């Protein structure tokens, strides 16, 4: 069964304290792995797409990496404005399968 | 750059009432989707339309119907609302989904059924 599991469910960091969010997946025929940011009361906002193991992408303080079984979203020196829920999704054939997200709170 | 636009933003319904959520995208995407998001459950696919003229059931289709009106518009109808349908609904779109294309979301519609 195709499945996406994100950990931890919630994470509290001090401003400047780097950390990583994990997205583990089992899917037959991975077409792409996606990271989104979701703020309260808003729709998911696209961050990155990764297609193959070993691929990395960066945007400001965020860096996403992909292996054959998991993806990491590394947050370097986070700021309070990075507080949000981060969603991971995989695409298999016609379907996008989402994890339940990691709620990140960055304290000033 | 509007992207995916959905209306209404908020709605309160009484049990048994019907309503339609509207969605339109301006990205010339072929595929459109309706998801619901509930605490601890993540985003669950209700229905999708791979291309204009086609619709298919997703993971949780019971109690819903959809219409792909044209390439731009995809509506979700609740024929007889139930409290279990209280949720946040997101419309989304993408190019051909079999090619690893990114899916883009609207801002959501908050529905409460009392």
C-alpha cells in the first residue's frame, strides 16, 4: 500500500536552532516527491519537487533531500516566520499521497 | 496571478441542506482535484478529474458529487450535508499527473454542518 509518514508530528525550535523534518514513503513507481508549507487558515504552498534519489533543492533557509525511502527537509538557522505546518507528498501514477505534516514552531 | 480560486471561503449548513463549492484555475492545467483536510487525517482525495470530460472517485467520495464544467472549472456538490462533512475543503490542479507535475492548491473552503 502506498503510504507517506512524517515525523515528528510537532517540533519546537529556538530561533537559530537548525533541525530536520523527515518524510518516509513506500510507493510503487515514484514520479515525484513534493514539500509544501501550510500556514493556519491557508492552502498548502508549494516549496520543492524532487524526482530521484540523491537530488537536493534549496530555498533560503530550507533544503530538501531525497533517498530511495525518505526525504528530509533541513531548516538552517530558522526564524519565527518559518513557523508553519510542512507537508510531504508523493506522486504515484495518477495519485498524490500526502503525509499528515509536521507542525513547526520557531520561538524568538 | 490568481492560480486556483475557490468559493465560498466559509459556509455554515444545516444537516440535510445542499451546497456547491466552486473552483477555477487559470494555469491551463488538465487535472483538477478536491481534497478534504481533517485534524490528524491529512489531505484525503474526494474526487479528481484527470482531464476535461472525465471524473473519478478518490479515497472518500461518499456523500459528494462533482462536475468538470470545462477545463478551468471543477465544482464539488454536497447533496444532503451531514455533520461528518464538517471539514476544510481544498481544490487543486496540476498538469498531467503521471509525469511528476506539481499540484497547486486553492486557499480552502471552511464548511461547518450543524
